[in-house]
C-alpha cells in the first residue's frame, strides 16, 4: 500500500536507497520515540505509568538524528506521540532534514481529530498507523478509553476522503482471532490498510492475551484465510506473505533463527539513546551507534524481527502497489 504522498516511480529511488542502507549496514527504519508518556492504560504495556516529569527531558528535535542515519523510513511513536503539542514541528523538521523519506505516525487514535490529522499530514507525514484490535467496545475496554473504537471508525473515513494514507496496527491475541478478518475487510472498504503483529508478554509480563497450543488450529486457519485474501486484494494487508506464514511457527516455539532487530530497524528513545527493540533497554546516545549483531531472542514476533528475515519476493512489490 503505497502512501498517497508518493508515486509509483518513487520505487526506483527508494530501491537504490534501500540497497545502499543494507550494503552499509545502516538501519532502513528509525523509530523516534518522542515520548514515553501515554494517556491509555493498556494491560499489556506500562508506558502509561511514566511520570509526567519525564516531559522535561524529551528532545525538542530529532532532525539531527534523521540527518545522521538518513533512513528510508521514519516512524514517530511513543508512548502516545499526540501528547506532544509540538509534534507537527518535530515532523516538519525531520521532513526538511531528510526529504523524500517515508514518515509515519503510530497512535492509539484517542486524540486524533480530523483537524490534527490534517495538520500532521501537511507537516510531512506520509502515513498514519492507528491501533485497532477490535471493532467494538472491547477496544475501548482494552485501552481504557471510552468511545475509542467509535471515534477511530468515524475519523478514518474522513482522513481517507482527504487523501491521507491510513493503516490499522492490529495485534493478534487469543481473544480476537475471529475479529482479524472483519478488521481487514473494514479497512479494505474504508480505503485503509492493516499491519498485523502477534501479542507478546515481553512488555510487562502479562500473559492474559497470549496465544498457545489451544489456539493453533484456529490460528492456522486464520493465516490461510489472510493469505487467500491477499491473493485477491494486494495492498490491504502490508505484512509479507512470509511473515504471516511464520506466525504459527512462532507460537509453536519453532522459530529459532537469531533475531536481527537492530540491524534493519532501531529505536531512539525520548532522550536520544538508541536501542535495538522497543522492549529492550536503551544503550548509548544515537551518535555512537555502530550496529547491532543478531541475538538469540524469541520473546516477540514484531515486524522488526519477522520482516527483517523475510525474503524479497515479487509479492512484496505487489503488496506495496496494491490492486485496489
């Protein structure tokens, strides 16, 4: 699903940029964690427990880091990045520092009005990624934000109508296996996309939504259905076919290949320190980054782990361009 900010011919300079970054062992994607504060209270994450005083330590600009790495993609994340009232300034500075870079935002969407979305789009964003794990009030309960699902479902069509690119970040859990395809179909009908990941207890040890042996038959069937959907509607689900096929392997504990997170993607925390993964502790300042080596870790199956190992196939390009 190519952002509406880019044209099909942009794939050529993007490909050269990707090749250069991989050859020089530099990250393709840099996540700027602009805050660890959050006004949701998700049971699987403790970011909302971040003390409000941390606001004073947050970087006022990420442009220097963007210039240093010159990645192909930048994501503004958190915590909840929309808590930063200066987020438009942060986005605009990075956009000026590294032109023609895919800039994305990850948000729970509770503070995302159509007006705020427009101002961020105008500042330089190429994509909004909005968390959505259920299409009803269960999503409100999971995030402890009343009316959240309704607000998201009302706002996204308005964003798409204005030409913005929207994707739902949906986490596969033990209680939403029946909801995944409806979310994908809703996204398709709304002109949006979906990026899937798998629930992990890595953030705070909560196993309440973890998948296990009892869910494998349903999970196998779900993956087959998603792949069949993708064959007919490329561009809606952004995950590679390979990534989706490995999900049951990870749940079974069979995915033992070293994790390469930190090789193609890195995270820079709100005070400017770098880390290989959102659930690992921060290391030194981003200016000292010299690369991360693969490690034996099987705690999660995020895209930064799975997609880093996915082969570059023709289906990856079909996913990018879509066939809407």
